[in-house]
């Protein structure tokens, strides 16, 4: 099972408040574990403040107003940009799927600050990580649902709407979800 490029949707009652109502884009998943970015948890920071802290001059007012999100509880001082494939960093970008690329180098922030970045992007601090077999166990324990990653959900929906939009992409009404799992 390779979930790279898919969405994880937190189930109600998963027990970890850091991931309550989270939608996570999985950048990698394999035998060694998984790495993903929460795309719907706003940080108390916007791009303008981040650029100022990094001493990157901003000439794009619209990019500077964009929010920064909490990508997860691991390495929260490290930045990641999940973006459309129309942009490739000068240093290194990881093509995750046909619709998503991830860049974690400063050059993308410099380009975003000058309006030379990707057409669509979400910026995150930190990431979510799982050791070998850990994510599979959490899915089996009814902690997560998986869905195809829709760029309109990841890039286009408001953060507070992404969880329900991801559920709707599976034909699930959030009001009908139960926090308890059943096993036959």
C-alpha cells in the first residue's frame, strides 16, 4: 500500500488533539514510514511576517497576506511549500504526483515574495511523520480515512472547510461519522 500523494482525513475521536479535523497531504509513504503536511491548520503567522523574519524582501502584496499553516508537530522550525507543478525550485523540488510538488528550500520563498512562485501553494511549518507500520496501524484502528488529493481542496478551500470537503469527496457526510469503530 503506497499512499504517497493521497489525503489522510482524521476521524472523529482519534484521540490526538493535534490532528483533530486534520487533512494531511502525504508527500511520501513506504516501508520506512510516512511524511505528510497538514493543509488545514493555520499558524499564528502570515507569509509577510515569515519573510520579514527570514529577511526576504517582499514585493508581492497578495503573497505576503497568505497564511502559514502548521504542517505537523515534527521540526516546527522547518518550512515546506506544497504547490502546483508549474514551479520547480532552483535547488530541489520533489514531484509527489502530477498535481503536487513539494519544495523545502528558501528559493521558493524568495520567488513567492517576488510573484515568481507557483500558481497555487500552501506554506507550512513542521511536518507529520510516522515510523514503519505506524500509519498503517492507525488506519486499521479507524484513526484515518484516505482519499484522492484534489488540488481544489488542498489549495482552494478555506482551511475551516477542507475537512468536510475531503469527506464529501468520499461521499461521506461529516454529521454521520461516528467516533467508535466496529470490527467484524
